């Protein structure tokens, strides 16, 4: 349909669309007050892609109320309301908003003697309970509701939101809306969102039965089902076995320690806010660890070490605990306990360059297994410190220079696509971040390789050199496939749940055509299980078509159909995901084929 | 040598040897005061196999002081001291012990007006700083030090001990001694101790570099080295893979939860004392889990379940946290965080018998891998509740009867060696305990299979039966190889560190005869590593003999010696643990042979 907007206005005018969004939040509040005159108003700003407004209702709002409000908003828009700014005294404002406690709070906090309000004045007077609407607001707004396309906005959802974002305050009801200048932009955005949702790991995780959250267990603490755990296990064993092959010493250290350990490491002041609280028992003060480094140093320090033992590459699939704010928790991508494929390489200063190179090589090889390429799917960031900020960064200018140069040299010599970023280092040294795009196209740090010259000092990580003298080591912190949780979130979205065979929670579904083929199907299942394959039997009393459809919905790589024909030949009929019917083969032949496919991780 | 004891006294007289031990503690205090006249005396009782006395010294005692004290004690014993009891008034006692604050504290606490003291009166007066010794003591003692064999006791160690065992009090120095009636008994005991130490997992763990403890990490929290972790990993993968083959759903759930979860499960009041403290953050009260059951129930409850899904066997290698008293911590056998091969089988009531049977079969098969046999190395205990104790046990007489009968039936029908024990059940139902002897010959509960009718009620664990009705399930709790830590402790002692090939941290040591064979040795190492074998290279500049001896000390199953002869034939010379030289073979042949041995776990 045609857009009823003044065609002289450019559609991509950022200011204009922001004014539209902000004005819509006023119109929404106006509509809400028509239905619930006693509702209390919080704040209502324009946001990316739309707007919201926070309300306090006497009774909770229902999802179906949104349509009602939206309809009323369209009606108000068509009234050609003018948005008129007025400066009034605080005294007058207090009188005007005497029934609006949140507005009164804001008036009190605002500087100066006057405040500005915006009045929406209906152009066509109408027999309505309330004529127009006034809100405490510094603007700007559209001049008239005529500038708003009533088909280019949409109310989307209800959410709880604390007044001023603080958990100490009352929880209000937030109504979100989308809004654009044109209906086309709205439709495009909604479609893009639907596409993103289709691959959203939280939605797929539920649909494919990979993990759940439970209110009584706690926020940000996923519970993995049998299927989700199968993926975790594959990833965990892959990385452990590969790292061992590459000369890492895989160890196992406790998830907690005395708080003294983190005071000594210097982590405590920097990470205190996201660390779990101290647990006092008997003579000890224990705390869940936010990182693994100081535990690993204890293993190094258990004996005097010689230069012959370096590089000493300690690795662990280590659980780490950080108390993220509940608003920041996102499925598996942001959790309160994660399992990092972590490592600390204790080496001589002149071994650091080679070790960093090897660490980057491992990261690239692992990413390669998932089809990710340097320069295409990810790039490198050289994250530097700030010598002027000795509060945030350990003060040792020479050490920073040396370390930054080592990292820069590695990146230059491998011709890696990289950029430099100031003020992104760790407190103990500079790092290389592997920046990867997530499924929404946003670049995030997936893995890091860090140079640390502070840990060795704090913990006296020394070795006897070939000349017999005691020398200080350096530490390279690095991950290889990052946190298992986050990597899983990433892979679920990347594959949209259709995992490669080796990662598939169920690799083969065996489907007997009818009840009388169930016995044979069970024999096949046993054979597959004996070969350590993950299988399921679909012997429900359903039509073949329905059983196939359901297995396909679960994105299972191979379906084996068995009936009279297969029984007489001792084989199976294979249906391959996306490729469809692949004909009949002998069972052993099928097993050999897919075992090869699993081994090759294709 | 001949014993200088009145031969008319029986050597195994328990009272007599106790009197000897107690008298030795007085003589030790007497000796200590001769060297440190200002030492303050705590208490000094007889204990199993010996005695101790607690002292407060101005300067810490050294290990080498023990010999000095022991010599002085022998001297005092030979003086034929008489032990004479006297009753005196508290007033007199206070005067007598005016310089001994701990004795004064005891006098104050004792009931009545009089107290008893023991005086040791030297029979031969001697020009010594102190003549005799007097201690607050109710006895009894030997009549004369003549009854004590000066060669049948031995001071063994120094330890810290809080006054009256309370951490709130001052730490005193405790001196321990062994004492027996005869020298032969002392020597036998010392020898037995040395034998036990040789296989003590704490000592072997250090010698074989398997794990460490660190003061700054905390008590009861082991850190596993690369080698210890290899053993853990083998055990973990073994049990996970085997359980999956047997139809278990392996899951992964968080190590902590809101305390509400354990209040709901009913664990909180029962286990509160050994649970870690609650961590309050934001709106949540979190706690480290002491067990896994309620987490697993959440996964079951994620969907409505049908009878077709039962038995629903959830398993996990689950970390669990219990705060054991520091005095009870013992290497890996008693820790503050352990990883249990745990499972909860949610099933129909009439499936319970079969599930218990299968669980016992799994336990037996796993124990069999370690060469342990039912009736020889372990037996079963049917642990019953007590219907009269409704505080300790959930009140439901009918349910107890039913469950106890199911367990009894299983044990009877499998002709298992078992005995019944009252008042040993869990609060939620009876159980079968697998009782195994530890290396010291003491019987302990290694694994359990528990019947639970309380959990299903508390969590409404129901299923839709074939008739469409909702029915309550029962839960079988069981372990398969118990806690990995404890099982490791057990296996280290059982094998005395000489693990079977599949469990060995290092499976093959490659030893080049001289420097010029190092290159070839490295090729062999690479080949072995490519076959996922755990290997080490001994290319230090040492004699061949020394390198072999050191590898043998580490109890490595296979040593491969390579020199000119092996290079020219492309093979290796094999030395097998305990069997010695096994001749020269082709490298590939050796690899095939030991891969087979690993697979068969022989």
C-alpha cells in the first residue's frame, strides 16, 4: 500500500525516524491512559528499531492487551495530533503530574527552575475521556502525528523492567514497539528477525531438546539433556585429545580455592564485582574461581623446574564462575558458569613468539574443523594497553613494549588480517583477540592469546637455566575453542541445528515400516550401538511418512528405513539429510561408511 | 635381644600395655622438662599403639630433638622410677602447678575438693636438675618404670594440636610415640607401617607425580598433574562410554543451584552441616550441591513423560561438594569436592527390581575390570531403616516394607553374599551397599544402590501410564565406580602404583642408548603418539642403566631401548615391567600388540 508520508522527507533520515519513535512512545502512553486512567508513567524513549514505555499497572497486563493499545494508537495517529513544547515552572509541573509519582521524582531531580513538557493536541476534537496528553519531556518530536505511518509500527512484547534499571526499585511493565519510517522497512525488519529466530540457539535448543533452564536451579545455569551433552562430549574430547597430541599437559584442578589465591594473583581487585561471594567455613575463606591461572601455577611450583621442561604447557577444560548481571544472560552464550578450554604456557622469554604462533595455529585448525576461515569468518585484533593508565594496567613500560612487539611480529609474519586497538589489553599484558562474527553479524571476541609478564612475578615462576641461574618465565594464556557453552551456542546457530555427523546428538534413526519389522530394526540398532554410534528407534505406531517427517524435523543425518525388502537382503534403505533417498546398502557397509565420515569430521 | 620384663606378666595384657603407654607419656614430659624447664604441659594420654603429650614451647621444637628426648627417657626408665598416687586438695594442687596454666585450668574444671596426682620417684637419687616428676592424673600407671622395656618404645613425630581439640584455643606441640610390651611387637608394627606406607596412595601419589595439595588453594582440594589426570580421564571415559552402551542418558548439570532446590528435595535439613555456605547474590541464594538428584529431576520434569520413556536412566559424572572436617580429610580418599559416577533411574514401581539387578550387574562388571570379585573382595549389605525413628527416616511403613522386600529379593535371587544392617538406610529409603576392604583391610562402603520413594513425591515425578492415567514413579539412586577420587585412591593402593597398561599415565618410555640414537627415538615417539599412546622420551645425558632404573621406579609398563641394532632393523628392544627383557620386535608390531592389550584392559 502507499505510504501516507510527505514524500519530500527522506526515508533514511536518522533524526526523523528517532522523532517518530519517540513520538510513538507518547502516543502509546496516551492510548494506555485511555484504557487504564490510573496507570503510573515511567519513562518512554526511542530505542534502536523502535521505542518503549514503562508503566505501573494495578493489575498485570496481558499479551492480548497489546492489540487493543495498538489499535487505539492508530486511531490517535489519524487524528493529526500536534506535539507542542511548553516550558513551565517546576511548581506548575508538580501540580500537573500530581498523580504521577515517577514524574514527580524526575522533576525533583532535574536542574533549574523550569522544565519542559510536550502536549499532544488532537487536531480534530473528539468525544473522548481524555483530550490530548501531556508528558514531561525535553523532546524533540514530530510536529504532527501525520508524519507517522500508522502501518509502519507494531507493538511487540511485554517485559518487566526496574524503575531506573535498579533492582532496588519497583518492577514496572515495559511495552516494546517496533517503528520505522515506512511499512516496507518494518516488514523487512520483522522478516529478518524471524530468520534470526529460526537459528537462535535458544529456540533451536528447545526444539531439538539440547538444554533447558530451570527457575529453581537458577538463572544462567543451563542443564544439558542427553542430546546436548553428546555435543559437549564430542567437543570436549576433540579438544583434549588434540591438545595432548600437540604437547599440552592436561590437568584437573578444583573449581574453588581460598580467596588468598586470587589476592596473590591480583585478580581479586579487578574481578571482584563479577566473582561469587566468599564462603567462610572453619578457618578458610573459599571462593569459586573466575579463572584458572593461579591453580595452574601451583602445579608448576610443585617442584623446582629446569629449562629442559619449558615450554610447560598446562591445559584444562576448566569450569569458571562469573556472576553476570541477569539482564546480560543469553542462553548458552552468556552464562554464570562456563567451561573454558584453557591453557597457560609457561616458557622462556625467547620461546614466547613460537608458542604464540603455535597457539594461533591450533585455534585456526580448530576453527577450520567448523569451516571457519581466517580473513573470512574472523580476523585478529592486537589489543594494546595504555601506559598512562597505571590503575588499569600493570606499570612496566618496557615489558609492555616488548610484549606488544612480539605479538605484532607474530601477526605480521603470518600475514594475518589484523587491526590494533588501544586500551583493550588485560591488566597483566597485551593480547591477540580472534574477532568472529556471530549469527546476527556482530563481531565478538571468540578466543584470545595473551602475553603475561605479571603472573610470573607475583608467583615467582622461575626455572633453572642452562647456566644454572634462576630466571623468570613468561606466561601465555590462551584458549583453543573458547568456552564450550559459547562455542555450542555459536555452532547451533551456524549449523541451524543440522550438525555434521560427528557432532549430531542422534546420528542415525532406524525406522521400521510396520510393527512386524520392529525386531529387525532392533537388531540394526544393536549393531550400530556396538560401533559406538548414537542411534534412536522410531517404532511408534505411526505412519511411515509421519515418522520420517519427525526424524527430519530433528535434523538427524541418516534415516534407515527397514521393511520386508531390507530384511530379505540383510540391508537397510538409507535416507540422507538434505540429499534424500540414497538407496539400499548392506548394514556393515553403511556402518563402515559413516564411521569414516565421523572420523574425518566432514 | 632379651626382654628385661618380668616374665610372669602376660605380654598381651591390654591393661598392662595401656599402663605402660600412659606411664611413658609421663616419662616423656619429665624428659622434656629436664631440657625445657619452662615448657607448659597439656594432656598426655595412652592411645592405640602408643602415647602422646601436648606441650607449649617458647621456641618451636625440631625433629632432631626427638632423639634427644628419647635418649633421656631411656635413662629415666632405667632409674627404676616408682609411680606413686597421691590425693591432695585443689588448693595444694594449684600451688603445685602454679607455673602450669593448662593444669590450673583442668584443676578448676574437675569436680570435688580433692584431685589425684602421680609422682615419679627415682629409685636411685641422681644429681639432676629435677628430681622426679609430678603430674595431675587419675592413673593408673605401672608400679615402676622397671616394667617398661626401654627398647619397646620410639618417639615418632611432632604435630600441631589445639588445646582440648578446639580451633579457638592455642595450638600446642604434640609429640607422638609408639609403645608396646615387647621389642618384637614394636618392630613388627613398624614394619607393617612401612609396608602400608609403600602402598599409601598419598605417598605414591607424590612419588609417581599424580597429584598435589596446595596450602593456598585449600585443604581437601587436590590438583591433579598431567599423569594423575590421565588416570582420571581413562576412568571417566570408561564409565561414560559403558553407561551409554547400557542405555543411560548422560547429562551435564550445574554444580550449584538455588538453596530452594535442596529445601524442596528435603536434603537441606539432613545435610546442612556438611554443605558449603549459601552465596547470596542479587535476588538469589545459591549453594554448591551436595548431591545431584534434584538437578536430574529437573531434566525429567522438562516435559510430560509417558510410560514408554521409562525406565529413564539419567547419569552424570557429577561434581559434588561436602565440607568434611579438616581432621577427616585423607588424600584422595576423603576430599571436599568429589566427582561421582552418579545416576538416577526413574522407573515404574514394577521395573525397580530389574533396574536394581542391572545396576548391580554394572557395578560387578566394572569391579571385575579391576580384578575384584563378589564374595572375595566385596560383599553386599542390605541397609534398612528404622520405622520407629520418623525423625531420621521418612514415615511410610508400607513403602519401607515394599522397598526392603524388593532389595532383599534381588540379593537372594542372585545368590549374592549379603548381610542385613538396621539403621543404615538413607532418609528416603533402604539401600544395598557394596562393602569393600581397603588396603588396610578395613571394610568400607564403596558403592550403593538406593531405593527412593520420597523424591518422586516431593518433585511429583509422574508419567502417563498406558491407560492414560498419571502415576508416580520410583527412583533408584546408584553409583557405578563411585567417586573418581576415592576410586583412584583405591586403585593406586591396590596396584601399588603399577597400573595396568590402559590406566598407566605413561605407557611407554623410549630410551636411546646414546645421543646419536636420539633422532630415531623421536621418530618412535611420534609413531606412538600418532596411535594415541602416552609416551615419554628419556634422552638425558645419563647412563643407560640409570635411565632404565628411573623408568622402572616410575613403574612404566614398557621400556623401548633403541640403539644401532634397532635402527638398522627398524625395530625396538622391549623391556616389560616385572617380566624384563622381551626381545626385539618391529615397531608396528609392538604398537599393534599394546593397542590390543589396552583395548582388552588386561
